[in-house]
C-alpha cells in the first residue's frame, strides 16, 4: 500500500513537468530497462485483484497486459517481486496515464511516462503503442 501512495505522490509532483514539455517531445526509454523481460502491470490505486480498484483501472490493466502479450517482447508476471519493470496505469475521463518504474529500485520516480485521453482504452492502447515505439527506438 505504501508503494501505491508513493507512486501517487510522484505522479502529482511531476504533472507540472509534463505540462511544460512540447507537444512533439518523445521521451526516450530508459537504458537501464532495455534488457527487462518480466513486467508487472498495476494501477496507481492498487492491483487488478484489489476489490476497491475502479472498474476502469481494472480494465486498463487488462488492456495493457493484452497489448504486452500480443507484442511478445515482455512476459507478464503477477507479482511485483518477479518483475524487472512495473507499468502503472490510470484511466480517467480527462487523461489516462501509463508510466514505467524500475521494479528493482527503491525509488518511486517513474522512468518513462505517457499521458493522453483514451490512452488505455479496451480496444486500442495508444499509450502502450508509444511505449513500444520508445523501447524499439532505444533498442537500436
């Protein structure tokens, strides 16, 4: 629970920085996670099995997990302790979030993030497509 609270605090503190970035700015994927293989997907308010989690966030987790499995670059794990990388999602009407965290680091700072309306929708996951593009570019 403490980690979720820290991630929420980090998110609030960095919103201002995201607003200041130019619209065409492409955030590079962190080199420290290029060799990551195992990914845990959660929401800022809890994991997919948390009864208090909003249905929209539960669906966002499932959508991102499906996108990961279709891509085949990462393996989805269901315990954060088994992960190299954590993807945190949040589905809100005004703006969705997909952020990358290093699962092995005690820091609660995200290493990569994308935001946008309809970004983690069930049929399409445009924020994951941005992540995929950033990973592929960093891997070259």
